[in-house]
C-alpha cells in the first residue's frame, strides 16, 4: 500500500461526493414524487422510513465487512481480506433475500401498522412491494462498494455510485411519469428504476473486484457463509448498527414531541433538518475516511501512526464543521425565507442555528472518533455511551427543556446538542486514555494468527 493511497484527503473526497449524490437523490425523489400528487409524497415519505430502517440492517454487513477488510489488507493478509469480502457478499445476499420476502409479502401489513391512511394504501403498498427486488441488490451493491473503499479504491466506488444515480435519474422520469400517451407506473416506476440502477452497480462493482482487487467470485460465493469471517464481521457490524438503532428510536421519540408542539414547530424542524443533512455530509465523509486509514494502520500494527491519523482527522472535522456551522448560521435562515414567510418559523430558525454552532463541533468529535474506535476493534464502547446519551439528553433533556419548561423546539434542539457533545467528549476521552490500544493489539494478533494458520 503506497503512502499516497493512505492520505486521508485522497480517500475522503470521493466519499464526500458519494454522500452528496445520495442526499441529492433523496431530494430528487421527493421533487419527482410531488409531480404526481401530495398523497404520493406522503406515501413516499412513509415508505422512506421503512427503507431507512432496513438500510441500518444492510450496514451491519457493510460496516463490519469494510472494517475487517481494512485490517487484514493493512496487515498484508490478502487471502484473509478476500475471504472476508466474499463472506460479506454472501451475508448481504442473504439479508437482501430476506428483505425481498418481507417487502413482497408483508408490505401491506407494515404500512397498516405504521398508520398509512387507507386512501394512500393503493399508492404506498405497490411501491413498497416493488422495492423488494431493489433492496436485494441495494444490500449487495452496498457491501461490494464498501469493500472497494476498504481497499482504498474510493475513486472507483465514487464512479460506480455516480453511474448508479445517473441511471436512476434517467430512468425514474419516464418510468414514473410516462412518455407521450403512456402514463407511467407512478411510484412503482421509481422502485423499478432503483432496481435497474442497483443491478448495474452490482455488475460494475463485480468487474472492479476482478480487475483491481483480484477477487474472483464463483457462484457458491454469493451464498456461502464462512463461520469465522462472519463472526468477525458481526463483531464490528452489530455494535455499529446498535448505535444507529438507538439514535433512530430516540429521534423518532423527539419528532413525536415536536409534532405535539404544533404545525409551526414541525415545519421548522423539517426545514432545519434538511439543512443539517447537507452540513453533516462533511463529518460523515471524514469519519468514513478515518475508519479506512486507521483500520489499515491497525492491521499493520502501526498504532502510533493510527493515533496521529485520528487526531489529524479530528482537527479536520472540528475545523470543517465549525466553518459549516457558521455558514449555516447565515445561509439557513435565508434559504428558509425563500420557502416560507411565516415570521414564527423564521424566528425559530434563527434561534436553532445558534444552537447548531455548538452542536456541529460535538457531532464532529463523536462521528470521527467513533470511526477510529470501530477501526481499532473497540466497537462496543460507542454503543454503550450512545444508548445512554441519546435517551438521557436527546430525549430526556429535550423533553425537560422543550415540553416541561416550555422552550419548545429550541429546547429539543438543545437536547440534541447536549447529546452530541456528551458523546463526542466521551469518545475523545476514550481515545486519549489509550483504552482502545488493547483492542487494537488483539485485532493485530488475530490477523497474524490467521495468516500463520
């Protein structure tokens, strides 16, 4: 592995482009759905919550596979890295197949349980059912692209994601809205476009695996689960998913509290949340890049180098997110003013962007250092801290300030900020105390034992 390939910036910027493309695709889907009807937008949004929950399950495999591949690759254990990659591929195939069955056979029951209005069921149920095949290939392509990143082939993964999204855009318009006298498929057309784009992404990733990684996939590899590699993947992936599940549950509770405050609070929350999605692209991208580089150094036994990379990444993250928070302070109110002239919404946005000046640096610490801990094999500590913090501060403090003391939406946002800062400081203390070092050494020893065996 050349030094150039392990430069944090060279690995991170293609990931940033990938993340930006995925956010833009979500906005494009929302806009395209609005061309059908307001009911279609509602069904699209609710099914999107199901999609987000299922993708957490996909990340169990993709995150675990990516981290363990970086460790083996960093140690020079190419045979072990290939075995992990193939096991991750098989695991993602099985998860995708289970998702296909769930969405095909159970979409109606799921939407009913989520209280989709009966009049929207003819829109939502066919769309959710049609997403089943798309999610099968989404699971597989997500895992394959994660392996490319783990091998530092971030430019190749970026190209695949770019082509995938471009194909989905090109196909979505005619398949949803129709051409000429043909009326199109509506929402199921978007699912079909997503399916075709994911099939293409899987094929492109398979080709790069062969040409760049020298990983040759045989038919049994798509479904064959090897016990020890799978346990290594789940050791990293399950805690990572647990952290995301805790955050999602707490977030849903907080949104329910916001909904109880009225339409103005709910609309303001939606506006600011969309702006935050764009801001957090940078932190998430630096976190992914940190995970890859630190994982390689851990596998190679270069713990001091891994430590330097983490602190450098933390400096990047803090600097970038502080700048983004300042820009958001000025730009978000202007952007919202173009969407609504409601004085109460504009007043609340002005207050919340002040809280964001504290929240975003805390989020940066949390995201970047959690990635480093996971890459070192210390995957359970972030989950334990998150499980306490998101409910103590994100929900508890948010309720206390926002509902009990009447600060409203601002109180909810202060709870978010306290949660991110608490987790960020705990992660920084964990890394600074070197409590991750024994985990990193055990990871290195496990890889060496595998190479010798």
